[in-house]
């Protein structure tokens, strides 16, 4: 009976070792699969982020170009107003000078 018990224990130990070895193999396979999935997710996230970044950069450039165009238009209007104001002041100055000359000539 002792021999049978020892044989049964050895069989059980052998089965346990097989189970542990099988579990290690499965765990290693799961770990490798998780790493591969994680790497794939990481690459996908990086690609998506790069696309989103490019979209946002393009949108920001368009907004900047619009603001520059609006600023250029505003500056052009201000320049025209300053030119008109300067032309009017020049005419007034010319009239003042001409009146002064007329008065001196009389």
C-alpha cells in the first residue's frame, strides 16, 4: 500500500508539473499576445494623433491666414484714411500759405 501511495503521489506530482508547465506556456503566450496588441494599439494611437495634429495645424494655419488677410485689409483702409486726411491737411496748408502770400502782396 505504501508503494501504491508513493506511485500515486509521483503521478500526481508529474501531473502537477505538467499543469504548471502548461500554465507557464499559456501565460507566456498571453503575455506575448498582450504585448503585440499593446504595440498595435500604441501605433494606431500615434497614427491617429499625428493625423489629428496635422488637421489642427492646418486649421490653425487657415485661421492665421484669415486673420492676416483681415489685418491687411484693416491696415489698407487705415492707410487710405490717413492719405485722405493728409491730402485734406495739405490743401488747407496750401490755402493758408496762398492767403499769406496774397496778404503780403497787397
